[in-house]
C-alpha cells in the first residue's frame, strides 16, 4: 500500500490542470532510489517536480509518485575564480543568483521568474530574454549526474557524450532524474543593466526592432498589446538591456550586494505588492484587460518612449515576480499559456493570423510577450532562428473547449510555417501537432532512447503522455 | 454529452441502479470502475460500454480486508478518481413475524458495513486532495422504523447518518457527500413485491442521481415527490405509526 497520507492534489502553475499524486520529498540519492524501487514494486510511475513553475501538465502524473526536490537544494561546490558551481536539482534560480552575485557572477540564462529549480530548467531546457546571445539553459551546463530508471547513477558530460547530454536536456525528465549538475556562471562587472525602452506601433515594426536589437543588446524582450486589430495589431513596448561594463559604474561592489538587488516589497513605496493581485482581479476580464493593455502601451509610447535608464539585474530579469501570486487574478479557472516559435520570414504572417484569430474567437490574450531566438542542440529542443510569441489566456468555465480549439488552430499555423513549441509553457496542444514540428525520425530516436533507458516507463508525466504518447 | 465526472467507482454495479449508473457514466465519457460479486453481470457491462471505458473487479463488499488495497489499485488503474458511489444493497424478504438474525446481519454487512469500508478510504482520499464526490444510495425505508423489514430500514438509516457525518467532516475541504434516497426502483430487489407505486426505471434513477451528484446536493429523494411523502411520514407520531402496515 502507498501511504494515503502522501496523497496530494498537485497543480500546474497555471492552476488550470491538476492531478492527485503521492508526494515524496527525497533528500538524498538513496531516498530517490527507494522511491524508484517503490514505484517498481507498486507498478506505478514517477514524475519529477521542481518548483512547479511549468504552466501546464509537465509535472503532473495522476496516481503516481511525485518527487519534490525541496530537500535537495544544496550548493555542493563553488569556485568564484572560474564561475563553476555544482548544485543539487532543487536549487532555485533565486538561490543560485543570490549565491554567486557577490563574487561577480550571474546565471547566464534565467527565466522571467526566479522560482524555477535548476533541475526543472534543465529538464525543460528553458530560455531567457537573451536567448539569441546565450542560447538555452543546457548550453551552460557542463555535466550532470543522472539517476536512471533502473536505479543506477551515471555522470554525463557534454564533451564526452554530447548526443546523450542533448537528449536528456529538454527531455521533460523522461530519461532520468538529475541529482547534481555543474553549471558555468557568467561574469558580470556590475549588478546593474542599462535598459532602453522603445515602442512599436504595429507588428511589423515590433519584429524589425526586435531583430535589429538582438546584436547590440544582451537582453531583448517585447510586450505586445494583443487587443487591437487593424493597423495597431501587434503594437507594444520593447525593452533592451545590457550589462554595465567595468568602469561604467563607480561602485559596482554596491550593486553586486544581494540586498541591493531585492525587489521592493511595496509599489510606489505604499502598496504592498502581495495584495496587488486583489486590486487587479476585478479588471481581469476582456474589457478591463483591454484598458490595462491600452494604458500600458500609451504610457510607454509617450512618457516612457526612448527612455534610457539603469535597472538592477533582478528587477529587469524577474518581471513575473513583481506582483506575487499574480496568477490568482485568473482564479478559479486558472490560465494557460501558448508559446509559438516561428522562423524569421514567417513570423509576421503567423503572429498576425494568430492575434487575429484570438480576436475573432473573442478569446484575446491578456498578456503577450515576443522574443528573439536561435536554434539549440537538444534532441527535443524548441529553439530556431526566429521569434516566439507567448500568449496568456484565462481559462473560464464554458470556454475551455473553445480555448483548446484556439490553441490547436494556432498550432497548425506554426506547423505550416515550420515552427516549434515550448513544452514548459504548454497545457493544451494536441500531441500530433507537437510531433509534426520535428524532423523525420527525431521523435522515434527520442522514444528509442527512452525505451532503452526506461523500458518499464517508470518516468512519466501527463505532458509526455499528451505530446509524445509516453505512457 | 457533457462529461460531469472523469473517473468514477461504482460499488455494487451488477444490476439495478448500480449498473445503470455505470452505463450512464460511461456514455458521458467517464472512465468507470465497476465492482460486483457477479462476474457475468460485470462482463455484460464491459461488453455494453467497452473495456476502455469500464474496468471491472469481482468483489464481495463483505470482504472488508480486501478494500484498502483494491481501492488504491482501482484509483491507479482509472488514472484518478473523482466520484465514488456506494450502490451495493440487499433486501432479504422478511415475513412480518419472522426474526432471522443471519439474514438481518447479512443486510447490515452489505448495506452498511460495506459502505463504511469503501467510503472511509474515499473520504480520506478526497479530504486529502480537497475535491471529489461521494454518493451513498440509501432508501426512503431508512427514514422510519417500519415494521416490515427492521434490519433493512435500520441499515439504510445508519448509512444516512454515516453519510451526514462524513459530510460534516469533509465538506469544508471541498468534498461533496450526497445521500440518495430512492423510492421504488424497478430492480431485482423489489421484483414480485405487490402493491408498489411510483416505480421508476433504474435508468431514470441513475439520471437523477448523477444530476444531483454533479450539483453536490446533500440529500435527494428519487424521484423528488418522495421528499414530501417522507416529510409527512416522518411526522406521524409513533403511537399512530405502530398501527400502520407500512
């Protein structure tokens, strides 16, 4: 019998999906091996879950064992002279940057929130606002220890086994459980960035400015107002950032102190940010969000146009942490996100059609973000030379089916254009659409590696089942 | 058809209301585990609804020791669980002046002890995950101590009280506990009994039960007119009730 006391309802970050699973919090490799043995004995499967930041079903497995890594978050070794750090998989990006910044280092790839664990980042092979320059998370991982489904442990080094390394990275945790990884940090001379904000009145300009900025700025990210159509379709604000170089800041040791990086607790020094979602919730509908997007654009395009200012690394990088628990504005239905990756030449056409379809189906995205990308080496990678558009949608009672249809329809546009999808964000994409974005034989190759490394399918997730048919 | 539940367990599914519930749930796209003693009846269910939709286990609800492991196994095989219906029930014909302890205890074991054995782990599970729906099929016979069948009536009364207590324990955690009190349903249980009225089909009873379960009502008479009848019967003073042949 599995202990009933361990059964918990576990949700994806977007809270639109969940499943009951037996939650275990291993603290050692031995504990993980015990969990694997238990799963074998009970003929069930396991799923790894970091901080639970994947929007959809990446860390969900009904009636299986859910491994929570909150007790495996030790920093095992740190060399401030080389920027090489050994960490357990449960170390969050928050813990990582706070640990290395004082020595003048910064994680080269971070997500929009500092909560994900490094284990999750490697499994989903996440990217940041500097994807064009730095690539994905796995490109900064030198090696990792992998606990395989049979309970054996092996070290996989990029240089020695690049093919296997790139199969495991971005494999949604389907090929093994990472128990340690060695990461290479990026040297920074200051804890500050120079940031430029510009506006784009339409999609064409937006894509052009993003593309032009990619070679001059380390970070490029654009916010799009997804509500207007016609000539204003795709309008939005762009933010470019670059690290301050040596000599540009008089006292860099100050900005490298973590207390000077912490995000403020209050907005305008008055409003506690932890309550901000309550203020936003009444506006979380089509009309309210349309006005918020409109006002944000207008403010950025007038007062904020062409502004050049300095911002701390944490402030610029972790925008999603500005309003704690902001996802609660979408309760009780939660939200889903859909992120399409489209080659440069097709991006304008595909994104235009996607935004128009959202409008037509009266399901506008409440938050839309555009980024520039480059290809990655992972077998199950999502990178390509192009742009990505991430769209947030509220999940409302009675509209769920229509929303899922919208996602499928947008997905078909991406497939036609030779694009890709980002599983960490996905919750609703049909498997056949996802699979058709890969070249002939690529999925089969991954599945044969899976069969070889985990013939009993001990490592599973709803996401892997939906997208790859693993299960 | 709208899917109201995704994964359901029906205990006592060989015939009558239980079998109708399994068919109705399966037709809505719900994956159902059907439990019953009679294997041939279970085979009929899988044949009708499809093996993908209905999984079956031969089980006697008085085999209480089997329940915890079987409950977990079923949840695993279904891939989740959001509805548990206890529909197992027997009514042994008892003559007015008959006192058959063995037959009475058999009814209590099936109608009440089996329910406790199955609904306890259901309540524990649903309480832990903060969601789910438990349905117990009681009876209008549990509302008063009728002279006709003391043990049957009292087993359903005990089930009624047990379900109310469960509700008071776990409703605050987001779990719905629904007590269903059917009147006369055209099942094997009432076959051959004369003088019955307002008899409804098991299919109609199943439709009403699932509607009530999805709404999460606390208690439902099936059909609803029994609520009024039983409200009157409950109010008949005992010194009059003892003279009535009901």
